[in-house]
């Protein structure tokens, strides 16, 4: 009912503002000889894209990449009623020109009909750091002193000592996209219980763990004073999602929107249970990666990268594509996840982000097999987990 009212109000404003939009449209055409006006949509309903698409746009603009040769002004609009994170929305409003949908929608409609406007009036954003700008820059966003106090007050209130270290953990499950329309993403889902050993290891090292997520299937069975089920215990807010992301020691995740906060705030990132193979973020130096395992359904033989390439599955984003080619996908087990977590902590403790000497040849061999795309992967600086390389040599041989 509320959504219908919101949609109705949107179109009411569109009609009401139409005279102003017409004037604005002709103004854009009138000043075109001296100034190009462009626009694009914000992916405001998807947390990850709402974060990284804008961050990459601002970084590329800062470095003079993919921008018009002439003078120009860019503005954005929000096509979706849903705001994935209101704190992020608040922070982007300080960095961008965002106009009401009711004004921009008619302009975009005219552009698509090639009337008055053309492709030069629209630009496309991306979440891919194809120029490796994250590692060259500090985060665009920052919190005010008042916001920082609010965040640290929360940590003290729940019992974290001053300067306590903590990790953000997000495990995508069936609640992430619970409606049937998005079932094609279920091959990316994982079981939070498989992270028990990794979390217990961190807790033993006096490192707290926040289980992140706005929608999850179930509570974790192993939560305690240092393993905090923030996603289900009533603590979660949009503000804290960002604040915790900005202050954590590192991220552990299986691939979803919220884990893009690691990029937004330049945090080390342990990427586990990665699938599809070609969609990994290779352009962050402080990124460590391990993959899910792929098996032939008929023979139960394990598949390697060459076989996935032959089946055209390295960039597949739908569950049925794997099913139609008789491929079963299995998650990382407890031992793999704990091992990768130990390696990540070791790298952070020693500030070491190069290849280990004992797996340097394996690392190079893997990347030689990897289905590289320039616009997806930039310059590859990430590392594959050491134990994963040792235990799964057939995957890249």
C-alpha cells in the first residue's frame, strides 16, 4: 500500500514539475555549445553498486579518466524507491548533484527516443576498478566527529575495549534474495556454520567478529561475547553498517553488496567461496581469494579452470547455466576457511601482500590460466590463498 502511494506521488510530482522540466530541457540544449550536461542513474536499491559505482566514478573523474574533452556537468537521479542504505545516501548527497527522478525521467525518456538529447548526455558507471585506483587513493567518504563519537560509543556500550580489533563477516545465504525472481543467484549462497572455526580462531586471538547483514536466514549457533551476531540481535542500523566497515581490521565475505564496503573504506578483504571464477576483484593489493569447488554431476570429477572455460562458465551469473551443463558447486569447508583466515591475519600482522616464496610459482601458474578481461580485472595485484593453491593444484594445471 505504501509503495503504491509512493509511486503515485512520484508521478504526481512528474506532472506537476513538467513545465519546469521542459524549461530545463531547452536550457540544456541552449547551453550545449559551451557546456555539456550529462546524467545517469544511481543504483540506489543495491548496496554494493550504490557504493562502488559512485566511488569509481569519483576516482576516475579525479584522475581525468573517461571524461569528456569539453566542459561538462554531471548529475544523478534515483530510479528506485528503495534506498539500500540511508547513511550512504546521506554521505553521497554531499559529493554528488542528485536531481529528483520526476525531473530526470522525462529527459532520459527523450534521450532514449533520440529526441533533443543523444548518447552524449548519458554516462555509464562501473563497479570495476580497471585502473587500480583504490590502492592509489584514500577513501572518498569520511565520518564527522559527531558520527565517529556515535560509533565508538556503540562499541563501548556493547563491551569492546578501547582500540579493540574486530572483523566484519558476511555470508550470503537464501535470505539475501528470498523471492523466487532472484533464485538464479542461489549458487552463491553459503552456510554460516562453516565459519565456526575461523571465527573461533579470531576470538582466541582477541579479535572480535561482527556477523553482518540486513537479511539472513538464521542465527549463528556459535555466537559469544567476541562473536557478535549483529545481523540478528537487533543492533543493526544503516549507520553502523558503514561505521563498522570503516573501522574493522579486515573483511571476510562470500560475495555480496555489503562487502563492497571493504573497497569503499580501503580495508583488507578475504574473499572466500568465490563464484563465478571470472568475477573476482583482482585489483586490490590487500585482497586474498579462494574459490568454491566445481564438479561434474555425472562423473563427480573435479573441474578445473580450462574445463570451466570450455563450458563457458567462468563469467556465468545464473544458477541454471551451471545446472544445464551438469556442474555441481560445493562450498569451502571449515578447514579451508580457517586456513585462509589465518593467512589473512598473518599478512596483516606482517604487512605482507606479495607472493609467498613457497607458492610463487603456483600463484603465477594460476594467473596464467585465469580468464582475464581488462575491463573486469585491471592490473592483477590480488593473491590466491596459499593453502588453496597447494591443495588444489589441479584446478589451475
